[in-house]
């Protein structure tokens, strides 16, 4: 069984990254560390095949280039055979170049990090690439979470509520079908199921 370690001090982000790896990797045991000290202890106790590290950890100056690179370098030296992915909320081209020189396998910005990206990056690493993902913020994109809907039901509703005025429902169904590699008729089924659930709660939002 492969083993992965996520080193991130923010609880929600650490858990989200761990969930991403769990969803995309088969036969993988994933551990989480909130601090540098915890990560170092785990690395002395076990072998890890993949390590995801945020260089702005507690106890270090997150604005100091020297501190951040020291965290990355130390993690790589502690597990030289592992794949190392640097995930940061304050990305820069200079830091990406420096991390690559230290032996990191990929450099990823948290802003704009979407479901499936981490596993996509691992696929690129397997082909000897150095994946780079800089900050991307789409302020036009609408995000909606509705209680009681399955993830796919929620996604089709989110896409419909955020569609442009000239986009038809059929175009949205086709768009989601490509996103999930499913048939458009299946997307329409998710839409009808979601719509039925929402009708029980009251008037439907405009666009549904």
C-alpha cells in the first residue's frame, strides 16, 4: 500500500487535500500533519511515497523566502525518494523555480485548485513533467451548495444558476456530461431529481 502525507496547518484545507487524494488514488494510506514538527516525527517513523507540503507552516515566517524554502528543502531531504508537491496560498514564479531546483516534483497554488487537480498533477509527474499551477480566480463563477442534493445534483443546479443568458439547459447538460464523462441524458436525470427535491422546499430560483 502506498502512503501519502499532507502537511498543512489549516484544518479545512488539510482535510480537503486528503479527501482529494483519497478520491483519486487507489490503495493509498493518507496521513495529515498540522505542524512541521509533527511531519518530521511521522517521517522518522514511516516511509511515504507522496508528500504534499504548504511551506507557510506555523513557527516560520510565511513571508520569508528563506523560511519557506527551508521548509521545502528539509521535507525533501527527510524523504528523498518521495514525490513532493508544494501547495501554497502565496505562489510566485521565483519560488516555483527554487522549489524545482530543490527537488520538488510540482508546484501548485491553492487559489483555483479544483477537484481532480492533484491526481491530474500526479499523472503529469509520472511522465517526468514538472506541473505548475498558478493562482486562478474566476470571479464570474457562481458557487452553490444546497442541502439534500447529491454532489451531481448540486453540480447541475450550480451550472444552471450560473449560466449566461444565451446558454440553454441542453448546453449545460452537455457541459456537465463532458466534465463527468457521462451521457447528457444522465445529467438531465440528475437535474429532474434535484428540481423535484427543491420544489418541495418552495419556489424555484430563476433559471431552473
